[in-house]
C-alpha cells in the first residue's frame, strides 16, 4: 500500500511539473502574413489590355529614352482604364501626377506608333522629344449588350531629359525573357513632360496621326458593336529583365 501511495505521489508530481513548464514556455509567434504582391494588379491588367509598339527603322524600342516614353504612356493608359494606382509602373509617381477620374474600362490591344524622335535642347539642357500616335482600333468597351468599339486614336508629345538624380542610369536591353511590364523603375534618372507640338505641316507627327495613322482601318465604322471582346495580343516588344548580379 505504501509503495502504491509513493508511486501516485511521484506521478502527480511529474504531472504538476509538466504543467508548470508548459505554462512557462513561450508561445509560438503566429506566422507573418505574406507581403502583398506589388505586381498583382499589373499581372491581372495584362490579361485585359496589351500594349504593342512600332517605330521607324533606326529607333531602338529598348533605348533608355524610348523605354521612359513607353512606360509613361502605358502607365497613363493603365490608370485611365482602371483608376487603380497599383497599375502605374514603379517610379511613375516620382515624375508625374496621375489624374484621378472614373475608370474607362476597355479591353483588347492598344497599338502605339512612334512617329518621330528628335534630339534637341530645352532650357539649355539636352532633351529627347518623342511623338506617339495611339490607335484603339483593336480595343472595345463593355456595354449592357456586349462590346462596343468607340474610340479611334490619340496623340502624345513627350519631352524627356536627364533629371540629375541618378548617375549614368542604364536601362536593361533585350533579353530572352520579356515581361508585360517593367518590374524595375524605368523612370529613375529622368524627367518627363507633355508639351504641345505646334507644327502642323502635312508630314509632321500630329498631322500624320490625325489624318493617316499607321494601322488605322478607315473602312471600319467610327462606332461598332462587336460580338465578343477583342483579342489581347502578346505584348510587343515587352520589357526586358534586369541583369542578374549572380550571373
């Protein structure tokens, strides 16, 4: 009987000690929530609207100034359609203010045609002026009954200059893997402003965009009801990736 009592006391003591140790043990910290994906909105938007670029021979779509122009116009287009700041490319808010307005939903493929690139000076400093005609023939807006192609084209003149905030900013060049958007700050080291191109000659960019834009189908009606949403084509040329320092 005595041995049985001693055994029970020992068992009770061990259980009490285990309970005390369990109470004193630090609680396991809950896992941290995953960081929000900075590019989730751009990933989703790339499935709704594509950007395709063309330019005259001799103009490199991956040169630094042209990448800045492309990034600026694509960012404005994304924001105009979504009103979502997350669809602006990294760094856009550092060089421009996105104008808040109700989203103008659109899907399909935007065709951007660089009509002219000029090296000049502005306020005594080197500058590059880029003139772009945007054609909306392959895009449409949703309606109560389907899809409608409403808009035809728009025109932009951009002046691009080094900002002096970064030294020798070098844009990544062509690579095998291309992205639908830049995952790096294409605007770093540059400043951009829109300006009014007052030239109105027959072969000047504004006149070309308004009267004979590349890729514009003059046989198509100005407004047209479509049976389905336009196809979202692959991006062209897309965006190169930053070089891997480990390579």
